[in-house]
């Protein structure tokens, strides 16, 4: 029972861990880690939003690859040009 109580972090224990981390790594390195983590989370959200939008487009049938020849003008062949 006493071992289980020691594993539960308290406010004092968290404060001690933060102080030890600041002493060992310094404020600038910890700030860089936080900045990198924030950038990674932001990129992850953007990519998942893009995937969700692509899934919605594919399910609704409005994907860009629906008709690749839409809006193009038909060209005349050599035999059609000679017969005119």
C-alpha cells in the first residue's frame, strides 16, 4: 500500500521534477522542445484536416479526378481536315 502511494505524483513532486529539469537542461532547451512539440501538433492537425476533406470529396463525387477531359475542346484529326 505504501508503494502505491509513492507512485502517485503530488504537487510537490511535480514541482521538484520541473526544478530538476530546469537545472539540468536550462530554460532555452526546454522552450525549444515545447516549440517543436507545438509545431508537430499543428502539422498533424493540418494533415488530418486535409485527409478528412479528401475523404468527403471522394464520397460526394466532387473530386478533381472525376472527368479529366471536362472543359477541353475536341481537336480535329488529319482525315477530317483533308475532307473540308
